[in-house]
């Protein structure tokens, strides 16, 4: 009889917690001492953690400042009132932080509170991505026009240099060769600029993202990152994505090369982590396409020294680079290819860690089959 009562009680708790799964906001349930008793999928996504990982933490380790949370808890547990706070710092188990608004309300179980987040970064990311897409289109139009105007005179300069080389002295030939090499370099740069304006030639289909990443990892281990520790943390249960194989290899290969260059700054401790996850409620606002669901997240993380201050807001713009011999076109082209996949790319950087996160849509069921 006693066992039956306990089973019924446990079922009631699971059932009542289940109502939070239908709420499209992150929700935590915590006891009066801060122990986390429940987290819905949106909270797990927000904090980039599993429930097992959250259970090992205390609510006071996630919400800052501590005295503000303590006051909120007292208002709810003692007075029985709802309590809210704005611009509260939220710290994930991976130690990345962001700000948001929180609401605490009493739970039906004694000495427990329900905490609901309104994270500010999601709205900010929508705006940033929209601005980034518009900027990308503007650069593309400028690139097409500039490439057209520059390529014609370049061809004339190169041809004239070749003619001069025929009658040039031995001392003059190196100068003529320099002119030819520099015009070729500018021509290649113009080709890249044109690619920002042209619609990428891609064919979207059902793709296994881990097959793509396996190819990239093998190329890295046997080539440009052979001296760096590479770790793979894959969720092998992920569904197929909607993508173009060649373009995706180009995207993640370029990101991996950038990560390798950054990780190499750490010498023998250099490390790159490839990871995949399913994010239940990541959507990207696009007026012409509604709200595409982008649940597949691929992250490439390095332990270099981070991105230079002042570049965060311009990192995906053409000609922005910290490399002495870089053209600054790589990330701009990557963003264009990802946009063509109806996806998004974001990054997090801190001293000792930089992570680029690509989010992509699932393949429709009829394509998977």
C-alpha cells in the first residue's frame, strides 16, 4: 500500500512538471536551499547542459548576484508572492554568462520555487543576425561591382607586363614578374569578392552531419592540425540535416583551420573540440521565411587566446583579419554559405576559449526516407 502511494506521488510530480515542457521559455524548479529538482528542455538548451549536469550545481551558482536571488527566494517562500528581477546574470555550467529577466513563483510542492527566464541574448541575436545579413548583401553588391571594374584593367596590366618581359633585361625581369604575381593575387581576391555577391551554387539534400565532420577531422589530423590534440564529442543520435555536402565541408574545414591556428598559440597544449548537439528551441527570425527551426548545433572550439578586442562586431565582414597574410574573406564567405543553408553562425570568445557555433535545419522526413 505504501509503495503504491509513493508511486502515485512520483507520477503526480512528473505529470505536474510536464506542464513546463509546453512553455516556450526556460524553466527551473528548485528547492529552498537551491537544489535544482527539474529543468525543461528550453532551460537545458539555454544553459548548454544535461539535467545530470545541472543536478550537481546549486541555483545560487547559476543566478547572480547571490543576495538578489536570496531576496527573491524569501519573497516567494515566506510571503508566498511572485517575485521578479531584471538584468540578472545567468551563468551556465560551461561558465559562459549572459543577462536576462527572471520570475520566481511558488510551486505546488512545499519549499520549492519555479524560476522562469527571459534571456535577453536571444532577441539581441535575432537583431544582430538580421543586421549581419543585410550587411552581407551590401558587401556582395559592392563586391560584384568592384570586381567587374577592377578585373578588366588587371587583365590589361598583366598582358602589358608579359609583353615587356619579352624585351626586358635580366635585371628588369624580376620587376615584370612581380607585376604579374601581384595582378594575379588581386585577381584571386576579386574572385572571392564576386563570390559574396553571387548566389552560392548549392543543392540542398539530406546529409549526415557526422560524415561531413569525420571528413574534416581526418583532413585536420593528417594535415594542418597534425600537431594539435583533436577531441570529438558527437551526439550520434542526431537526425539528418538539410545541406550541401561540398559547401558544408568547405565551411567546417575553414573553421577548423582557423581553430588550429589559434590553438597552436598554446604549443603542445593546443586543442580543438568538435561537438554536435540537438537544441530544442533555436529559431531564427527571418521575415521572408517565418521562423525556421534550427535544432542542429555544430561547434568548433579552440583553446587559443581568443579574438582581439574590437573585432567582435565586425568579424564576419570582408577584409577583417588579424593575420599578416590573410585576405579577411574567409569568415565572410562562410557566413554567406551558412545563410544559403538557412542557418546561423555565432561565436563566443573568452581568454583561453573561442567557440564558433553553426546551427542548421533538419532534413524533411520525406528526404530522410
